[in-house]
C-alpha cells in the first residue's frame, strides 16, 4: 500500500491553505507520501512545510481515504492542523501558495481534493471519517494524463538534470479490533499456535483498506459481525515496514466460535491482562482506554507481537 498524509490548515477567515500543484496545475491541500518508517503525524508536518513554507501542528485526524488503484492502492490520512509559524514559500511541487476561500471554492480542484477539504472543514470532532473513494470518469481521465504524459515527461527531464526519482515505500497494513462488553472488559483470543492471547488481528489483503481488514479478521477469528465505532490508534512498526490500525467495535450479530487460529476466548479489564497477552496488543488497549480526543499515533519498535 502507498500511504500519504494531507494537512488542512484553516485561517481565521475560514479560508484553507492550498498550493497550485506543479504537475496538474489544479489547487490542493499540501501533502505527500510517507517516508519509510515515518509516522503520519510527522509526515504531514514535513510535507506542509516543504510545499508551503509554513510550520504546522497536526491536532486531529479527520479523514482516512482509500483509493483502490492497482497495483498497490493509495491510503491518505487527512489532518486538521494549526499554523505555528513560517511564511509562504514555493517549492518544486507548488506553483502558487495561499489561503483559498472555501465557501464556495472557486479555484480549479479535482473532486478528490475538494471532497477532502470540505469534509475536513465541517468535521466537528469525534471519530475520523474512513471511506473508499470510487473514481469517476474525470478522475480516470486525469490519471491517464498524469501517468501517460506528465510523469513520463518529468522522468525524461530528470535524466538530463541527473535528478533520480525515488518511488515512495510500500507499506504492509494490519488491523486489530477492540470489542468491549457492558462491564468494559475487552475480548481476547487464545492463539492455537503458541497459546498466547491477542486481540482479533490480521494483515490486509491486496487492495483492502484497514477497516475492511478489521471486519474480516474479526469475523474469521471470532464468528462475530461488528460495527466499527472509532479508530483509536495507528502504530508504525519500522522493522517490518508495517502500519497497524486499531479500531473499537461493538457486536451486532453472531456467536463466539473457535477456529483454525482461535482456541478459546476470554475478557480482561484494561490494565489487568495476564502476562501471556501480547505486549503490543496490551499497549493498544491501554491507549484506547485512556482519555483522548483523537486518534493516537505511536511507533512500536521491538519485534514481538
């Protein structure tokens, strides 16, 4: 999966910081691909500064958008950000930088970017919006022009200037689900392979967004159909080039059923898990149970779990 981060910075008059992109000449919020092992919160601050000259602080994840383009798929984090300083400056990716009125938006923008801006400025708190973006006819035309004309021409020019294009890294995605009962206890699964306890968890399939992974893995490992209620945490595991998405969920149907991966089930209160619970998963439950107003982002560096 290719992963990017986009920053929405709203001015005092309600306008939004944007750039006129150098490749397609339309306006868009600043943003770009994550570097290897980089947290989305770090990436959005870096990208905004590189493309606009402004320093920002990401304060809230408001959206998570998946575009199912072969062969990798593209996932974008959309953050509301606070302006911390700096001044407008152009980059190799921006022809113009400025705050653009959004009510209405009267500059040229592609539908994907326009949708991201409007969802971000109207997001009033609570869980981020996650969705799969289905490309329309105009999107496919724009993609064909970019990949068939603009980018090949740029790659040809790079050969003459000696600037080599470095493709963004591909990430492995995984998802965990936190299901709490009426007493606040969390559902855990005892693994058949090593007898340790973990949350419903698994890796994403090709072109599968993390919220679909969470639903599928929960169903396969527990027999339960659930509704995802929040994205409580996102965790980067640099050694594996992996990003794990942790969702809270509530059961809507089904009966707990063991299977090839799950030997039995138990519920434990957050902070009272036995030592045989995977440490990474214990930390994710603690983050979900702690007071918070937005999604938590952490790096989990050691290889267990």
